[in-house]
């Protein structure tokens, strides 16, 4: 049996949710929390990655914002919009923050044709990096590589894993799901 190589494109999440630099940081935070994402790629109109926004960025680059304040604002955003007198000065500042104010403008990226070892090395060396934007040869965003081993849950990746292990697909699907349950650091 010939050994099949796995590439980043085999394990990435294609067509990821993105935000723009002028989007509200509150909107981006809501997307992160509601969808249980660790981060969102920030793109321009040409789908070029200009940054990444993570939970860590929202807390550390948002000034002295506290996570419970952010969650409270997100949970009561409609109330704050109806009665602006309820919004204190610090919350007003939060509401006017843009993604560009809190994003990491120099994210690590990988190419879709890179071997999966490249992205694995990034996760091993840079523990707070997650997710990693995946670019095509034209430097356009085509996907995300995530640290969770659940990233091997895509049908094509499971099929390749099955071929690689010379095992049945059901076993590989079960293995991929089990690995996804292992917490990261």
C-alpha cells in the first residue's frame, strides 16, 4: 500500500466565517461566543487575510475590558440599544470598538498545499495561535486549520485517514470523533 500524504487542505475547515476591519468588535465577539469559535479571520474585500481576531485579542487588546462585562453587554445588547442611559462610559467605548482596534494584524498563516506537519508545528510552537488561516496560491483565504484534532472530521480527511491506516472508514470516523474530545492546552 502506498502511503498517502495529508495536506492542510485535507484537514482545514473550508469557507470559514470571517469579519472585516470595520465590523464592530461586539459583533465579532458575539459571533465567536455564539458559534463557539476560538478566532475569526479578518479579511478585506478581496478575501485577503489582513488579521485575525481571537478571544484573547478581545480581552488583551480591548483595554481594561473584563470578560464578564463583555458577556453582559452581549447578552443585553438590545436593552442597551433601547435605553442609552443604561450604558456607562466604559460600555460606550466597548460598543464603538472596531475589529481593527483589537485584531492581530500579523497572523500566522499556512498554504493549502502545505503538509499537515507545518500547521502542527505552528500549534506546537505557538500555544495561543488558534485558528490558523489557510491561503491558496493567490494568497486568498480558503479555509482555517484549527488546533482541535476534530479538524480531521471532514469526510475527505476521514477517507484519507482510512486509506492511510488501511482501516475501515467507520473506525476512522470514530477515532476522529474521539480525538476531538481531547481538550487542548
